[in-house]
């Protein structure tokens, strides 16, 4: 089950909810104030590329083909 991030429209609390994909559009109640006016946030995530330039790889998804501060290519 995916972990979704929500923000309460009443108190501003940011919280996470583990929901089934079929429930993702049903906003959960705020755990702090119980308000039903919550909205799903666009969550960002980080990725890590393993390996190095000597392994025959071009670039990872965050690179534009040059040197990359994320994966060291």
C-alpha cells in the first residue's frame, strides 16, 4: 500500500496516511484536529544511483549526461 502525504486545511498539520490505491482520493481526517478538509500533497522522493563511471553506464535519471552530484558520474 502506498504512503500518501496530506495537509489539513484547518490547522495546517502535515501527516501521512497508508491507504489502498482505491482509497487514495478519499481524504482522511486530520489526526490533530479531526477536520475532514484535508488535501493530498505532491510528495518528492530521492533516489540513489549505485556504481560509478567506470562501469559502462551513461547517466542516472537525475543526470543530463555530464557530471552528477547525486551519483558521482
